C-alpha cells in the first residue's frame, strides 16, 4: 500500500494496544527473517571461500611436489647397454613430472649428457640432453621432461655422456 493511502491508518496502532502489539510482532518477525537470511548468505559465502581456498592450496601443493623429482643413481649399479639390471628395483616418478634432477653415479664427470626414456620394446618415449655439474661432491644432471602423455608402467631410462655408451635403469611411471 502506498504511503499516501496508509496515512489515515498510521495513527491507529499508536492508540490501539492490540493493533500495536500485532504491529510489533510483525516487525520482530521481519527482523528475525532478515537476520536469518543475512546469516545464511554469510555462511554460504564462508563455505564457498573455504572450499575454494582448500582446493587452491591442494592444487598448489600437488604442483610444487610433483614438478621436480630427484632420481638418485649414486648407489645404483651401472648396467652398460640397453637392458637395465633385473635385480635393481625400478626408479619411480609420477606422470605429472616436468623436471628431473638426476644424481649421476659416483665418479661421473661434468659435461654434456644424452637422456632417453623408452618403452620396453625400445620405442623411444622421450629424448633429451643436459649438462651435468658437480656441486658439493654430487654430479647432478637437470632435465626438463614431460611424462603427461605417458601411460603408467615400466620403461627404461638411459643416460650417457656424449660419445660414450648408454647406461640403463628401470623406470616406473605412476
């Protein structure tokens, strides 16, 4: 009802106790409804923000831990040729790895290295190259790699100093 029409009724609740009591109950009910609506909206926003934050943190943690993987070959037996030693357990990496930090076997020298990851039948999955450096007594070979298209399973990781023969290691992509 427009205010102009309600003007003739506005004075009545002030002089009629039962009408004023009804008016007060309606006003309190409206305030309670408005407060509940506000709290429901605030709770919804809080839940959405919490779930969103949790999802972002989980994604960030997964990316941070999965991007770079260290493969430590320092205590591994060297297998010359294309077949890894059957007694050595396979090295393991996730399929979402984007960078390998390979600690080469003891006595490995600095310089250029070739890297190859192939299927067990010899079909290459990934080839790359990098330069090994010695830091704090560890010969380390950083390699940018993408296993995102690889299927889970066993592969062969092969490394060689440029001009030398291949050393092979079993590799499991999970």
